[in-house]
């Protein structure tokens, strides 16, 4: 990975277009940590569901975070990831139980300060699995 400073902001170089790492122009570094955690969690969760032979379609991922205003550097204190899935009703309980496996199998989550609370939830779409 290569980062450059350009006109008062940092950019992460990528062949398909640079990522601007400044909140007003792109995403802040903190937002990219949260996004990386949510994306990694989604990939891990999808892998777990596939291994369990649970048919699903990932509809959306929402990530929220809190920072600790009491510390001078305002570090992340909480990351919450919410998944919306299409899953057959018979498999929904298994999908919920499998949430507990995400954080311990996500390399991004495992790389973060253990003081950061990470949680995951799931809700289910009414649409039938496999429908558009």
C-alpha cells in the first residue's frame, strides 16, 4: 500500500481511483477502520453461513460507531454492524446464533484494540430467499 500527501490531505493509491482520507473530501481514517471492520465481518459471516449450508442473500450492512470523547485522542469505543438478510424462516435462528462466531474469526476485528466493543445483529427481509 502506498499513501501520498496531496493538497493538504492523504490519499491511498489504488489503480481504480485513490481513496481520499479526509472526512470533508472522502472518508476519515476512523471511518475507514469502521468500514473495514464491517466489510470483514460481512465476508466472515457469509463464509460461516455457507459452511452451515444456510441459503441467504445479503441485502445490506449498516455500521455505526461511537468514539470516546473522554480521552484526548477520541478513539473508537464501539463498532456495531447490522446485517439485513434474506434467509428461509427455518434457518433464521441458526443465522442469529452464528453471529457470535464473527468477531473471533475476523482478522480486522482481531487487530483492533480489545477495549473497542464490537457487536453484530441481524434482521431478516420478508422477501423470499432467491427472489429479486
